[in-house]
C-alpha cells in the first residue's frame, strides 16, 4: 500500500470529550508533541468547528483563537488546521483563524449538502489555505451519491475529500464501497475519519487505505465524541506493521498519549452502552453527552433517545432536537402509566 498522511484531531474532536475545556498549556504540549511526531495536519477548534462555542453546542473554556495562537507557536512543520461547518462558523471566523496562524481548513457539511461548502472552500483558496471538503454522516446515503457531492467539492477547489463515519456506523465493506466510489469520481486524494462506536475504527481505517484513501484521521488515546476516534498511536503501529509509510514517530505518539493526553481525559474512551447505541442507531457521535443530560432531566433511558434520534435521521447541527425527542418520549411514557 502507498504512503498515508495522518491528520490528528485530538484538539478538535477530542474537545467534545473534555467538554471543550482544553487550556493553552495543554494545547501547547499536545501540539508540540504531535508536530515532533510527524503528524501532517493538526486540527484545532471547538468540537463543532469555528464559532461552535455557545448554548447549543457547549461553551469553550478558553477562546478558540487563543488556543490557535498557542498551538501555532508550538508547531514547526505540521499544518495548523481548523474545522468549519457552514451555518455554525463563518468566513469571518476563518479569516480570524488565519490571523492566528491557521494554514488549513476542513469545510464540513452533511453528506447530501456539499454545495453548501462552495463559498467557504472558495474563500479558503483565496486565503491560500490548504482546503479539504469534509462530508459527514456518510453512512446515510449510497456511495454513488457521496461521489456526486465529493465532485462538487472538488470543483470548488478542495485539495482532498474527507469521508466521515460520524456515527461510527459503517462496517469495513461499507467503507470500501464509499472510498472506492469517491476515488473513481474525483482526481484529488480521499481521506477517512472513523469513530469507534462499534469497535471498528482501526479496522475501518485500514480498509479505507486498502481501498485508496491516502489521508486518515485519528486522535491520541482515541479521544473524541462517542466512543472516540481511531487511536492515532494504534494507527501508527498498525500501518507500520502493514508496511505503509506514514512518517510518524510511533514511540513519540505513544508517550504523548500516555503522559500528556491521558491525564486530562474526563473518562476512558470506552464503548459504553450509549456509545454502542450511537453506532447501532447511526446517530452523530457528538450527540452523546447531550443525550445523557437529557436522559437525566427527563428520567429516560438514553438508549431509547438514541434509537428515536436514529429513526428520525437526525444529523449534525440538530442537537436541539434531542430535547424535543426526549420530551415526546417522556409524554408517551407518562400516557402509558
């Protein structure tokens, strides 16, 4: 297999798992360690991207632009990267991120809404940024439809297309079908972002590489929404065993995960009942902590909330619907008493 570039999202997806409470000191240590360990892109922002801090998605403990400046001072070789979800973050937010040292942006949309990224990818290229088209919740539509949306993002100027299994729902064959379909359709590289809600993040990442992906996402200790992401130090070891060149320092990533990230984790990244249900029902991984809070408030089983969210096909950005769904379930439960 050909070489792979690894993107670390500990300081973005991992933000969900620490309730967006990274400090400047933590960011500096993690960013410096990732840079030294050969990671290609280091993604940092609120878990829901630039502008995500607020009542809907949770407030950041430290302003994300302060964190970006701290990370930029610590990085020598890696590209400092931000995530931007149109409708949450704005082009003005991106301009401010660039002023803080951001060198790349991943513009993320729901899998059927690639056209929403046109202005933001275009603006990114005018700012001379490395721009990525990031399609979320790719389990929800066919490989052919994903390829259509990827082609749109390519036409807007994206440097590569990233496919996100945001719910951790896909099986390895599902991953292969989606990566292969996009790789056939576009001339730019394809990447893959795994979640571990069914325990398949590493297997699915490896299948993505076998199917033509040349970028992979991961996080230290797997820190991320739901059961977390592909664990980057494990990815480094597995890819090395497979003879895939990554440029990663395996030992360095292991030490960074154990000595720096593990002490700041609020809980171990395990596949608990809630995380398992995210993958089983196909629900956006960042919904989990919000679902737990709603379940406690309405005295419900969080699994029931997740099943209903999956049945209604809720997607990223619809976190407010968790309350509506919980209220409906509570009313139905009361009516049966």
